[in-house]
C-alpha cells in the first residue's frame, strides 16, 4: 500500500516537514507518478516494531523494584 506525504505523516505521527526532510536525506524511499510522491507503507513496519519493543523493554526496566543494598548500615 502506498501513502502520500500527508498520510505518511499521520501514520508515523510526524509533521509533513519532517517527512519531506527525511525524503531529502534519503531516509525514506519514495516513488513518483509524475505529480504525487508516493511512499511504500511497509518500509516502516520494522522500525515501528523495534520502537514498540524498545518501549516495552524500557517499561519493564522502570517497573523493576530497586533492590535493597546489603551494605547499608543503620547508623541510628
């Protein structure tokens, strides 16, 4: 499935100027039909899966309780 720049911006939750910048930097591959720039949606699936995996791992790390330090001495 192919998306326009605006649809891609909505899909990735970025601004259209960010999408245009990424296209200019050749970070996003495009096709052109002469009038419209089209972007293949599937090229983002791996990126989105990795972002979700990172978010999940970060949340698991943040949810982990802080272990008690066995070297702490009670001075009172």
